[in-house]
């Protein structure tokens, strides 16, 4: 057989374990690392994994020398707010000056600023802006990600955001999943009747399902936003309409959103900075993935991070994500989040790699197609310019990716001006 591509001379090959369910507890501490390895692809999928020596005897259209570097599956980012209008850099100085967030809101800033910009932006403008963000995301080694709505807070704009994601899914090489986060906040025009707004968002669910605009739904359950009862009703309505629920839970106050996620069978519960002991125990007894967002805690200047150690040591499943958004975590860099997970969440390198690959894939329903490299699986591969797999969490703030492949094709190579500028032959001689 002649393979499409062989990547050989791999110093360390990171091979997270394929599983029907997300890795939990002790299993998160286990990570297979093969040395002096090689991988062969055919028709966009992994065809063979073996040794560098054996690869020398095999025929291929394209032979890539990994130069003794690290190779891993493409990373998975299971929580982003990809599609939004405008930006909020003017607020940073206000925050530094100690201006409270509520005062920023009164001045027309905060999430209301993004809602206004997103409502005013055309679908074409949002598409172009989001595509640029996707290029940056891919350059950091991410090949699969989730994209939420949530900056429309009305029917028209929420659907506009979801249409942008659907269009991106058809026109970009990355794998995207779409999440409807209509109940992200209460818009000013609904402050007197938040229940009516929630019902408006629930009424959108049949249309979203029929038009295939989202696979998941999400709701922000927090003090001053939506209550446990409201979140539960939205999640149950989502399931009744064939959509899988997620939840923004226990970010500030321990309201019980983590427990609710487990009770309803939500695929993930996200943030969880204030998750209770009972909530963490519930996670351990369920298949709900705890998606932790340390970049948000860092950007907001807070000292209290999610208790990843308590979750993992109890036996829960943990994933990591950027929470890329214009207000509370303005970064597309999942590698930076890996460093924060080591420094602030006290996660081990093995746990971190599992959290950004196999577990992150399960958190967005991609557990059988992303986050793992094995024969028959999609050839989403990253070559890293690092000496070993522990180095990325250690050396923070830079991009360690050398080459990113999606379904066997090079979509980014260090030095390329355009992330999606795939060589005409699909070949590179070395990295």
C-alpha cells in the first residue's frame, strides 16, 4: 500500500485512550506515550501507527520528518463564544481603575455592548470576523471546537449567530458544533419580565432543531440571571425538542447548577468555580463532563479557581476550554489554558492532555471522531516544537505548534501567512 502521508521520527507520540465515555478520575492520570514512533494516513484517516524503523520501509506520497518532536491528536476546544460583534478593549482601563461591572453596564458597556454590536452587525460581517478567529484557533493546534450563540438575546440575532456557525461549518475545514445559548443574559427590554424572555427562547427550539442550526443548548444559571428552576425547564424543553443540554453553572455562587446538570444528563457543566462538594460528587457519579475555564478566572483577576483536583480525585471527568469571548476571556489560545490548568488548577500534564483531547471531544459529542488518533479515526494531527509532552504547560504564552493537519491535509504550518492555505499537492517534506 502507498500511504498519503507518513509522519516519522516522532520523539514522543501522545495517544489518549479511546473510550465510549469520557475519562474519569484515575483514568485521567494515564496517558500512553510512544517514543520513536510514526503514523501513516490514507484518505483523511489514520491508517497505521507504529515505529519509525518500520515506517522507513513503507511507501508514501508524502514523508514528513517530525525531527524528534512531539506529535498529538488535534486539540478540541469545547467552549467558545466564537460569533460576536465588536470588541470591548475600552473596558479594560475601567476595570483597572476599579469601576464596578454594574457601573460599566450602566454606561452601555459589558455584555450589553456586545449585544448591541452583534445586533447591528450583518451576517456577512459576523461571518468574516469569526472566520479570522477560526484561523487563529487552528494555528494553536485546535481542529475541533464548539461555537455558542448568546449575544443576540432576541430571536432575530440569535438565529443570525447560529446561521453564521452553520455557514462556517460548511466552508471551513475545522469541525464545529453549534450551541444555542439564547438564555445567556436578560436583555434590558426584558428586565421587568425575565420569564417572558425565557419563554421566547424556549419557543425558538423547534425552529432551531428543524433548521439544524444547533446540536446543543446552553443556559446561564447564576444569581441575577436564570434560576435553577428556569434552567431546568429550559434544559427539559431542549431535550423534548431533540437538542442536548449544557449549562453555565456555579460560576459565582453555588446554586446547584452542577447537580442539576448531572440530574438532567447534560453533556457538560461549564465554569463550576463555585461548585459544591455535593456537586463534585454528583459529577463523579455521572457522565457529565466538567468543562473548566481557568482563562476566564485569570482574565477577570480573581483568585479562586475551579477545584479541578477535588473533581478529579473524586472520580469526575474534566475537560478544559478557552471560553473565547470579548468580555471575560479574550484569547483563542488553548495552549495558554493548558498552562493555567497546571499553575492554577494543579492538574498534571497527563490530566491536561486528556482534558484537551478525549474528554473535550466527549463534552461536545465528538468522542468517536475527535481527540484520539487510532486506525480508522480522522487524521487530525499536530506536530509540536517541544522536546517532550510536559513542555507545553511549562512554557506558557507562546505558540508551540509547528504543523497542523485536519483530516490528513496540512491546514497550518509555521510561517504560513494563511492558516487555510493548503499546499496544492498537500505535501511538505519536513517540519
